[in-house]
């Protein structure tokens, strides 16, 4: 299952932040994690772009089911697995992939839920518009439209990943394991004390010894202190197979 953290009743947050000069923009994203909880509503993870761009990717539990919401420049796109209840305290594994506006979601090796945006209507409108464009401007307009289309399939300038939902008022309570996002093993980085990772709130690393009792008269540590960090390695596999229609995704 990989590195595991327990998110307590008080709410917790693990934040990974990219440096301003090293923020990735991706055409494809890959996410996998395991969890157990009895909550029917919580945010597990949210990836956000730099301020002002509005691109995001969110994995959540809603009415006891896993769902994903993302936006890469056009509109909010939702995908959910309504057939698998996950608020039963058992361990569940979620895999999500995105390639442009296409996306897949799978829970516990169940059916692969796919989302493909409609394109015929846009193509017809584009063909009509081209008929009204002067010939001498046609190539310039085509290049602009092509570039615009590329932009609307890219998750631009990813700035941070937040795990736990505490910052958005929907805190997760339970265990999270083996979190993988585009090559980043985020919980393992947290356990190693990586400088880009910040831990807040009611959070405990599984396998960590309990803190020693405070000496008489000492002031106990506040509950939002970061946990003691341990080096751990996560080994969660995250390959999701598309039915012959998905290109190979890259980090």
C-alpha cells in the first residue's frame, strides 16, 4: 500500500508546492491512491494552477461515492463512480487518468468509467466560420485556432497539490496510502521531510512511535504541529489501461 498517513478528526493538510520557475504544464495526468474512511463527503486531493489561471483537478467523496472534477480552461468536467460505495471503512483503490479533455476513473478494479468530450458540433461550427474568413487570413486563423485548442487541453502551470481537504472546509478523516501523482510519491516525500512539503493539523504517519509523555509543567505541543517524519518508500502501481483509444500518458 505504500506510505500511509492517518488524517484525524481535527482535520489535516499535506501541501506540495512547486517553485514558481518550475511549475509543470501537462497534457496528461495520472493519479492513484488508496484510502479507508467512513465519511460520505470529503476532499481527498486537489491540484491547483497558479493564481489567476483557474485550472484544477479535484478528487473527492460525495454522497459516499468517489468523484473527480477538473477544468483545463473550458468548463468544469465531472466524472463519478456511483456504483461503488466507499464510506464503509474498508480499503479502496482509486485510479484516474486524463489526456486532454478525455478522462478515466476506476475504483477497486471495477468498471472503467470514461469521459470523451463531444467534438462534432464544434467541428461543424468551425467549418462554417472558415467559409466566411478571407482566403489571405485563413492560415493565420487556422494556426490561432490550433494553438487555442492545444491550450484548452493543457493543465497550465500547476502550483500546488493539497491533500486532505482541510483548506476547503471538507476535511478527510481516515487513512490515505501510496499517493501517486504524475511521478510524485507525495506521502513518501512528506515522510522524508522534503522541503517542498508542508504538514498541518491532526496528522500521523503509520508506523511512527507515539510521542513521549511531556515532563511535569511542560506545555504540550499544539495539535497542528507537523508530525515527526520518517523515510518510507511507496510502491503503488498506477497503470490504467484504456480500451485502445488512450495514448500513452506521460508525467
